[in-house]
C-alpha cells in the first residue's frame, strides 16, 4: 500500500471515530449520583438500537458482607434509550415502572440471609450496575448511596442522657426532632441522620439496652424524656419552640404518648405505632409494665386482657392532648401488630375529640411493619431474630408493597415537617401531663 493510501485510510478512521463512532458506544448512567438513601434514583441507557432487548444487572455488598443482586430486561425505545423511571421492564426482578426498582427488588445470594444490613457507622453503600448485551457487558456505573449528608455533624451525648445529636449545616438555629427507637433498644441513628440531612437537629435518644440504661423495655420513667426535651430547648442549635418527636413501633407508641404529655412537642410522627400502651418487652422483664410516671406504672394493655373493653380504655393513649399536628403511618399487612387498625383508632379518637390540629394518616395495603421507611434499600426479608427476645419475627408486607410505601411516604413526611415544624404552631390550652 502506498503512503498516500495509508494516510487516507488513517484519516478515514479518524473521521469515522469522531463523526460516527461517538454514537456507537453505549452509556449507562445513574442520577443523581451520589444520592441520599431516600432519593429515588433513575438508571438511563443510551446508544442502543431501537427495539433492542438488553438486561441491566445490579449488585451490592451490604453492611453484613452479604451479596444482593437483581436484574431487569428492557426494550430500547425509538431513540435507542432506556429510562427506568418511565419504562416497564420486559422481565426480571420487578414488573412495574420504578426508577429505583433494581435497588428495592434485590434478593440475597445466600439463602440463609434474612434481611438487608445497612452499612456500618452510617457509611456509604456502593451499588454496581451493568448493562448486558447478548451476554456481554457493554457499560457499567456505580452509585454512591449516602445514609447521611456530608455536611451533617455528630455529637455524642453522655451523662444523664444517652444518645447522639445530629447537626445539619448552618450556624442559625434549626427545628429539632427527638428520635426514639422501638423494642430493639439502643439508638435509632438512621432516622436521626435522615432528618439532619434535611435540615433538622435530630437527637437520637437511647432509653434502654444501651450502656448503663435499663436492660429491657420495662418501667421506663417518662420524666427521662422531659429531661431530654429540656436539654434540647437549651441547645443554641435548636429553635426551642419548634421541637417534634419521631418514633417507630414501640417508639411510635412512645412518640404518641410523649406528644400527649408534653406541650413542648409541637409535632408528632409515628411509624407503625400502637394507639394504646403495651406492657414490658421483650422477655426477661422483672415487671409487667413498660412506662412509669412519678414512680407509678401507667396502665397498659396486657395480652391476657386484650379483649377486655375496660382494659383497652384505660390503656389508650390520650392523643387528643397533643399540642401540635400528628402524622401516623400504618401497614395493612403488618404481622408484628395491627398498626393500620391502631392508627385508624387513634385518628378516630382525634376526630371524636375535635382535635384542633392537622392529622395525617397513611396506611399501605401491601406494606408490613417496615411501612414508610425513609430509605430505598433491598426490601425483601425473611423471618428476623429479635435482638432482645431472640425469637423469630416476620414483619409482613412484600417487597413491592414495602418499597411503594417508602417511595410514597418519604416526601410526605418531609412536607409534613416543613409545614408544621418550620413555622410557628399556636399552642392549644394546656392540659396537665398524663391526664385524659
């Protein structure tokens, strides 16, 4: 071949690479990236052939070092593109339009894994995506899923109170949220980190099964939470007249109880709560009651007398005494307890009492005891061993229902807090703590 011919061939290759080769390489993008765990990401694929069938695979290694994976098959549109937020999969791990469907539909590789384990110490979860064409990888991308915004600071609280204070960016005072966990004990850092990532000073407070606190959920003095509220009101980072409480399960029961007692609380968010006080939990308790006030046990609904009308009335939480709006979330397929029914009962009591503040109730038909979780994570679970009782429990719900409840509840909870905690709430007439 002559030198001129070689030069011509090289020039043609260079022109083709710039003019036509640029459109031949497939791309796979995840947006936004990085993303907070409550953000519904979308996967985009481009430069496919119109009508081409491809597979997108996803995988992660969770905080317990377990592998999870999913896949979905798609047919490229007329532009040779795929958008998981707009297209129904042609097959795979999920069947409906869902931007983050490849995340929530993941299953564990090991059949002995019962539930997804979040990253340790609120770390970053890396999720890998691969575009497969005819069995070969054509493109890939990795998502950094954040459980806490980079600007949030953590302060450990020790002494009379136990927990962690999560501080959002900014020097000005923020609304505050007291965050309490359920029968697992310890500190509910996940929800506090989530709230701080959205501009709230969140105090994740432990009240049993932590350091020198009680071993079990039994005889917990409610004055302890009054101390926590007073402490929060004195913190320069917190607006003292804009404090709410958030709890889940037994913590949801507690959140409703605290809201009914303390006028300092201006908003209540209760995930899968009870509308009545339950007894001590969860095995090995020395006394049968969970809560005390001025050294005396508060009435509770025992399993033995759960169908006794008088026992039910005495144990019911006086939610109508709350000094601010209330949001409650229930799962209609909850197998731990009937959270949707109890949420409805609390709402009916508020309506009957002509409660002067806003009430929001969200119940989800195919969600279980994990309804509304503020994170988009693998939703599948099996029977889980309770960390205190050691007994196996099934939360109920199915992956699609639990994931749908989270995707729906996340923005609604944040809107509720913006509307009702970031603006002044007029205080209703004062009611002595613990009265009905």
